[in-house]
């Protein structure tokens, strides 16, 4: 995980009464950090940087239980976010975020229907998953056949 280190603190601008960033190097050394860190006039120094929406592997997207539940529901046919969220232990905005991850992974497609977005499984994404599984199973069956043939020759 990468860490984003803040190099600015926020101070109230005298003219506009808004906060503006100021380099930490301009904060007087005589002022103890306790007086300016995590006060209304400042920001914490170091926060973890989480990249939420980047290209996601389809298997990694399905590793999350909530996303798998959404994926299974969409297997029954296209649904809107509200319909997907019904019965799930997460909020509607959280379902939207999970759908965005599934969409980035190529597993889900969406279309506008009036003011709503309706989501459905993306056949191309499922085909890619199936192709990966087929390679895995072909290798597993070849290995099994090799072992079975060797066992049959011993007897």
C-alpha cells in the first residue's frame, strides 16, 4: 500500500476566511506540532492512499462476497441498483461502488433506462472467465489422464 504524505497544512486566509494550503515549511518551528496538527486549521500529516477504481482483475473483483452476491443476482437478469440493493447488508451507494468495480473488471455492463441505470452481466467478461477456467481444467484433466494411464500400466 502506498502512503500519501501531506506537505501542506490548511490555514484560514485572513481576507476570505477560507482555508488554503500552506507548505509545512512555512509553519514556524516555534509552534509545537500539537498546536497545528489535527486542529480546525490543519490536516493530518500522513494518510494511506487507497486507489479505488483502477483496472481490476475479474477474479479479484469476484473475491469480495458482496460483489459475488451482486454478480449472482445479475445472473437472473438485468436489475437496477435499488433492486440489487434490496436484501443486501450494504447501502445503495455501496452497491453502486461495487457495481463500478465489477464494471471496471469487465463483468458488468449498464444502460440508461429513463432516470435509472440498469445493470446486466457482460457476456464478453464471462467468456473471458470461462476461457481461463477452461485452460485450468484442461491442464488438470491432462494431468489426471497421465496419472491414470501410468497407474493402469503398473498393474
